[in-house]
C-alpha cells in the first residue's frame, strides 16, 4: 500500500446515487427508461420517467416540500409498503412518486418532481472527480432512514438501536475514541455546527481541541503539513447571518455544495499533504431521492432493534454517491464493491492498524484501499 498518512471524509446530505450521478454514463446508473407510476398498484396508472433536468434550486416547490426519509417512508419508496415484505416484489423502487406526493402541502404533480436527476454537466465538480478517480456505484447508506443514524454509523458503526433524529444519550464508542487510544490525531472541521457532538463521547472536554472551523483551519493545516491522521468535514447545515447552507440537503442550493467539494479537493491537491492523502466524498443518505437499486441485506451491528417503527438494522439504506480520491487511484476507476458507511471506520482501522473493530458491521465491511495502486499519478487536475 502507498504511504497514506491522512484520511479525509467529506459527508454531504440527502442525495441518492441516481439523482446525482445516474446520468454520468459510467457505473450502474440510469438508462433513461426507469420510471415510477403515480399509483404503483395500478398497471394502467400514469408513468413518471426519470429526467436529467434537475436544478440547483426550485425543484421541490414553493414553499419547498422536503422529501421524506423516515424509515416507513423509505420502505414505501422501495416496496410501496410501510414495512419490508417477507419476499420483495418483482419490481422495487416503485413508490417514490406516490410517497413524495403523499406529504403535507404536496400533490401528484409535485410528487412527479422526485424523478428529476442531474445532467452531469450541471455538476462539473462531482462529475469530474468521478471520472478522474474511483467511482463507487454500490456504496449504500447504512440505514434505511434519516440523517442522524446514518451519520452515527460512519462514526460508530452503529446507531445504538435508534433510527430517528432525536436528542438522547448516545454512548457508543467511536472511531475517534479508537484513534485517540492509538495516539493517532484527528479533527472534525465544521462550518456552523458539528452534528457528531450528539454522540456522548465526543462531548468529552479533552476533545475540544479536536474541533476546528473549516473556513479558518482546514487550508492552514493542509498547507502547513499538519493535517491529522483522520479528518471529518461537516458542511454548513443552516442558512444563518447571510451565509447559505452548502450541505446540498433539499431544498438547499446544490451549487454551493459543488463549491465546497471543489474547495476541499483543491486545498488538498495543491498542498504538501496531497501525496499522502486519501479523500472520500460521500452523502449520509438518499434523502427520499429516486434510486433504482435494491439495498442488500447486512449484518446487525450489535443485535439492537429500534422499537417504533420496528427496525432490526439488517438491511442497508439506498445508494449514495461515493468517490475515492488519491494520487494513487487510477483515472477512471469504477469500483463495484459493496460498501456502506462503516467501510470508513473499517478502512481507517486498516490504514492506521487500530486494534479493534467497533461493531460487527465494520468488522464485515469492505475497505476501499483496494482502489490504491503503487503508481503516483502526475496528471491529476489541480482545479
């Protein structure tokens, strides 16, 4: 393996693989023939095809209706059922239009908007990186559910048996704790607030020094060569004091997230740490956006189940975009390996030789170091 000293993860919000990269023309994307019916149970119901006319802003109505990503809604989107059927139907990913149309302040015409996907030319940053480095077309979110549990899985390889966005005590051990015990440094670079501090262990006063504002410190640490072993970047989640959210969470401006991705890449690429860095760009969950691939089964991380609604954490969520960036990744790499967010702590454990896994989920997760070669590229774009 090449000398990787820094792993950087940028996790954005609530966009599916097909929505962002389905029309890229590589990987398991869209043919353009995919569709949902207004009523999935009626073969004569109107077909709503996928289109490549998604916009940075305005696709979700005025006022905007955020597509649902709660567990029962995710099941409706996949199976047209609030629960997972014992035997999946012959056709899946059939209920996106119906589910989105059912939300308050929405209707059938509004529901059709969920089939809008991006033209690659509209996303020049994400598309360029996908073509230049490794595109993972089987990277699934860890939970068929909301933001918080999926972000907990990237940090702790479990959500502690919860599948919602509720404040409570989350005592799980994290990859940050494992790094600290191994005397490896880490930093969370955040914009407005670090969501990860909802995890109890990260509110340890001893960790205060590990949290830095992205705008001030990320470029400084890259240029000075003091980037830590592991960096996790949190986008701006809220519009506040004239600053606009750049997390790409619907209905936020997708172009601002493109700018953030570019800033992260260019800062690393044009700094002394580039030749020793592995950058991961991904999204926490699909956010209710259309994706045509059925999520596979998986191992329960710790045997815990959520109560209402019942979820046993034995099935992954829908696919999300994921790109592996390094000067040791061959141009145009297409990785069909099954990943979920716990591949991040599993890979961090592998690279830094940490002594133990966090749960059964990261123990079984594939690591993405398979995309690294022993050839240092000299043709990677600087901008």
